[in-house]
C-alpha cells in the first residue's frame, strides 16, 4: 500500500473552485447588490407609509368604537405632522392639544401617538373641508363630524425622486367607517 502524493494532489485540484470563478461570483453579487440599493429606499418608504396608515387607522377605529361603547364624543386630533392623540371631550367644547397630564387641555386623553418613533419621515394630516382642521370627531352613534367634502387623513412620505408616497384614510361622515386607499383621492 503505497500512497502516491501526486495522485492525492490531483484529486484535490478537481474538487475546488478556480480564482477566476470566485472573482466572477463576487463581481456578480456586487453588481446585483448595487442595483438593489436603488430600489430598497423607495421600498422602505412604501412600507413605512403603509405601516403609519395602519397605525392611524387602528387608532381612528378605537376612537369610533369608544364613542359608541361609552356614548361619549371622541376625537383623533392631529397636533403636528407626526403627533396625534385619541381624546374624549370633557366640556361643552373641544380644547386644543394633546397634553397628557398637563394643564393645556381639559379633554381626557386616552392615547398619544408619535408616528416618527416607528415610521421615520412619515407624516399625517386630517383634511375636513374648512371646519375642525386637524380633528376627526366621532359621535356616540359612530358617525363622524365634518362639514366639508373630502374628509380624510393623508399619511405620506417623500421618496428619493421627490415624489410622495400617499395613503389616505377616507372617513364616511354618515357611518363613521374608515377605509384605506392608495393616493389622496377618496
């Protein structure tokens, strides 16, 4: 039983990859990674806008259901482009703001949300004609108050090319139902 070193060496050469094969594979992976980097930013923007819209949708449904369950008037008030709160009216009129535990508002705040915490560069605004800008109000019947057309919440973010990714939460003032659509048209 003689072990021939040259035979073992020949077997090992057949089992590996050549340097050119490894370099070509690395180059191909690098090109694919570079191409995907152009698309990943816009894809992440789309996911952030959709996530922000889902969060606002859930909070608007919570306010509506609380109004029905408790027989009180509730609202989702947008204070800044990223901050809003769910609150119940304590007096005859609404107090502006979402100051939790402070003295800026007499309304009862049940939740304050900040979209920028979970969804960077995403903003939201409530559009309700010329009346009650920034506040979506739900009555004990479940109906929403808005004395204008186009009652909606726009959740948006700017993409790299300067265009905006927008999702709208359309509020039916008669029923209070909220539905999510792509774009700014309800």
